[in-house]
């Protein structure tokens, strides 16, 4: 009898051994994947800290230089005005950066509800376009095409951030003084806001990742461009909280189109 059951016993031992070996290998694989994910997150956070340090230092250094020039040199009123305007733009850039970080912190809190109010979206977009126009270019680089008196019930601060981030990104990743088209239209019960550029574009394999926190498109020409990797994450998260959507499309022959859609728009 013992001889008869010996092969069965060996089979059971081998089977159990294989089972525990598979569990062990599965555990090792999970640990490896978790480690890789944690390492990637840590690397992204390190890159973010380096980027935000640079983003803070650069405008601060510019403002300091402008003020020192005004104090040390005998400038005429027109020159002083130019330096002060440039200083104001750098301060506004700092303000945008701080607002991005503050809004990200709020959005990370799941219990935080965006306060909503009715406001004129057309006027908001016009104001942002005016602020972001590049005075150093011969013609206006931002070309708006906006329906009049578009009203929206939303978090005004958060939507301001969305519009600013999308337009700033379009300028940032475009050649100097290249045109950026900003469009706001009511269409078939929907509200469409889009920003179109003629920049470097986004590879198809990167499109699904660009809205992730800290993510930046991985080619070398993009990495030389300033940024924290928060802008598009904020855009997507804010729009989700407003039951709105965003998609990115290729602009022919070059560049990208970011299109925001507010469904069931009744304004």
C-alpha cells in the first residue's frame, strides 16, 4: 500500500511546492513593481522640487535686477515704466506658480468642494489673454475668437487657473511670437473652449500621460522648457470636478489643440 501511494504523495509534494513557488514569485514580482513605482514617484517629486526652485528663483532674480537698475541709474520715465511693467509680469508669473501649488493642495483633499458662482467667462478669458500677450512681439500672438457674454456657474479661481495654464502652455511650447488661437463658443447645447498652437506637438504615446501629476513630455527639446508638471494635472482635475472634459488633438501640420467641453450648457 505504501508503495502504491508513494507516487501520489510525490505528486502532491511537487504540486504544493510549485504552488508555493508561484506565490513566492508573484510576491517578488509585486514587490519589484511597487519598488519601481515608488522610485518613479520619488524621481518625479525630485524633478518637481528642482523645477519649482528654478521657477521661483528666475522671476525673483529678474525683479531684483530691474529694481537695482531703477535705483542705480538715472532713467527717464519711459524706461522706468518699462522696467516696472517687466517686474510686474515676473510677479504675476510667481503668483501663477503659487496659485498652482495651492490649488493642487486643495484638489488633493477629497473632502474639498469647489465653491461655485456665476461669472462672465468671456470677460475672464479676455483679461487673461491681455495679461499673457507678449509685448516684445510685433503683433499679438494670442488671437481670441470668443462668443460675447458667455456666463458660467463654476469655481472662478479654479477656472481662471485652467484657462491660464492652457494658454501659457501653448505659448511655452511654441516658437517665439508664433500665433496661439483661443476660442470660446456655444455649440448645440455645449460650451467649447479651445487653445490651438503651432508648437512642437505631443507624440501619441505621451498623450495619455500628460495629465498625470508631475509628468512632463519626455523628449529633450521639451525638457529644456520650464515647467513643474502640475499645470495639466490641475486642468484635468478641476474640469472633472465641474463635470467637464478635455481632449488633446494634433494640429496640422504642427502643434496641438486642447479642447474643453462643458456638456448640458444652458448659459
